[in-house]
């Protein structure tokens, strides 16, 4: 990146191409970011209580965490779910569960984000079905479903099917939601999990944008016009420890994406080239040692996200290196956002750090490094090919190794871990999941299967199987299945039977 390009950019104001300074002219002077708290634990009833509590405390958007069985397409009573039900998030198997999860919560009035990938279509169909049964105008539903399967192959591992049918499920959701839920963000292309796995700031930007282009190419290949879906693409980044670097990272990501979108796809809609993103403070920066120090880390990371121009923000609880956050920790994390919004004054100026020599230098540097990675990925045949060859995984693993080596040598200081250690740490109260949850869930699923009409279930599951064999959009068929009270696991098993299961390759 040369300085001439950068200086030309400096004249652009917030809300103007290439959006280095923000996607909206007034930024937070006109509207604050959506304040979310990622939450989900135990069963639907317990999570519903947490959501109601957070709404009463001032969050402006829900963010649903699902447990590993739900993410992997298993019902709560499946043998592979043993020991994991409700542990990493809420367990959802059926329309009954989703109805209970959103009991008393007006879906038309709250933006809902759902962190789900392999089973994204099933979970979104459940959410849609609840709204339709309540008489909610489904075209008014607002929110985001993560639906980002490529980063699962790279960094997170909650994939089920091979890449080709998985990408089909992604684009089927794109097309269906464009008709049925036009205000819904159809994907949250996530750099966050790659950063948590050890990626650098530049790698996070590059690999996220490369994944975005893979989805765009797949959608265009499926017959969708770029302007029909690109305005509903959203992104998800981490905000990590290095304060100035993170601010610059967000600016570089917006600028690089806008430039490349215009060059590659020539969309007609301005919204098709603007990168709107959610940020979560870095879970990997939280320490089990001296956990109350995490409050400080999270506050600075949240401030970097705001100064970088995020549209949505989640702040981690100080106890999340130990367990799911307690109610106290979640409230304090939310209060962190509210203090930034109401007391610091940083919301009174759009892009207040523009013109800072170091911010501009870092923005140029990160964009230049990210372009280098994108060129390398292109030379390998694009992101799916780069993933299959293990290139992306190796780059992240090397960065993670170098970071850890710096920590262990003392070259990189982490308070409480290798610097300013303390032996007088008091126990921190943690959230505990009810030990009887799994048995209770087995009973609930037994009751569901006894009480539902089996013929419609069998008919709709067979329709899903036939649809998987043909070139037809699977979302309407999945919706019919969930409305017949087919379970998430049953639908996933049908698709396993048609698509097979993917076994990952080691990045050697």
C-alpha cells in the first residue's frame, strides 16, 4: 500500500467510499452500536431467564450460544451428546425448545444473533417457524445467523458435511432468506474464531475477506445476483490486546473489502461494498489467573472496537476463562459497554482517531499484509483450495506457535501469567449447569416423539432426503420438517445419509 493511496483516502469522510472511517456518516452520533451479550446455558427455560434479565439491564440485541450437540446436529438424547448437553450453550432439539427459548420475547422488536454454522438452516427455520406461529410479520425479523462453514474447517471444527454440500446449504439459506426474511443478515463471516486460534491481525482480515469471496462466488454460481445478497453479508471480528493495532485493523478491513468488492464484482448497490461487522472482545486474552484483571482487558478491547467503528459488540465476562459467565459477570460486561457509550465521550465524533500518524500507518500496514495473503490464496486456487491444502491452517498454527513462544520466553508479558503473579488469589464463583439436565432432556424428547403425529414427520424427512438428491432449495423442506416437529438431530441425520460426513485433514 503506498502513501498516495492512503492520503487520498484521508479526504474521504465517514460514510464515503472506501469507508475507512466508518460505514455511516454520523456513526454513533446518530445511533449507538447494538449492545449484545452472548448467552446460552442449560435448557431453553434457563436461557430464556438469562435473556429476559439481560434485556431488563439494557442490552439492545440478543446473541444466542448453542451447545456442542446442537452445533453438531445431535439431539440431547444422542449418545454422542453425553456430557455436553447445555454446557457450551443452550440445547435446542425441536420447535418446542425454540418456542420456550423465546417465550415472552417479541421477536419483531429485538435483533437476534445466532452463533450456529453446520445446522444454521435448521436453527433459522426453527426461529422463523416460532415467529410465524405467533403471527409475527417475518419480513420484519432482524438479526444474523453465523452460517460460516469455511472457518469451521479452518479453526473451529464444528463441521458435519463435506465442503461442497455445506456450501450448498449456505447459499440455499441466502436465497431463501432474501425472499422470506429480507432484513436478516444471512451470514456472519467470522475472523473471530481464526484469531482465537492464533491468527495475527493481518491474517484475520485476509482470511475473513477470502472466505467472503468464496461465499460470494458460490452464491453467484448458484444463480444469485451480487446485489441480491451482498447487502445482507455481515462480518465478525475479535478485538484483541493491542489497542492501536486493533483500531487500525477494523479500518483496514473496511477499506480493503470495499475496494476489492468494487474491483471484482462491480455491484450497483452501495450497501454491497460496505463491511458491517460485529465484534467480540478476545476470549483468548482472558486469564484464569487473577480473573478480575479481565475486566480491564475487556474494557480496553471494547473501546478499541468502538473507536474502530463496530456496528455490534459483545463484551466477555471476567470469569469466562473458568466457566460460562455468571449473571454478575454478564451484567458487569454489559455495563462496560454502557460506560463507554454514555460517559467517555468517544461517541461524539465519528472516527475520532483519524489523522493519527500511528493509526494511519498501522491501517496501511495491515491492509498491505492482508493483500499479500490474498494474493497467495489466489495463487493456490482460492480459499476452498487453500483450506484443502492446509495453507491457512499452517499459517495460523505458525502464528500461534510464535505467540506462545514469546509468552514462555517472557518477551511478551501477560499480567498474572508471566508477570505480576500472585499466590493469594481467592476462589472465583462460577456458573454450574444442573447435573440433572441430560436426564430431563431425554424425558422431554421422549414425550415429544410420543405426542407428535409420526406420519407428517416421516413425510417431511423423506422430502428433505429427496431434495438433497436434487438441485432444489432445501430451506422450505427443512421448514416443513421442523413445523412437523421433526428434531434437529433427525433432519441432520437425513442430510448425513445423503451428503456423508467430513473428516478433517491435519495441517502438516
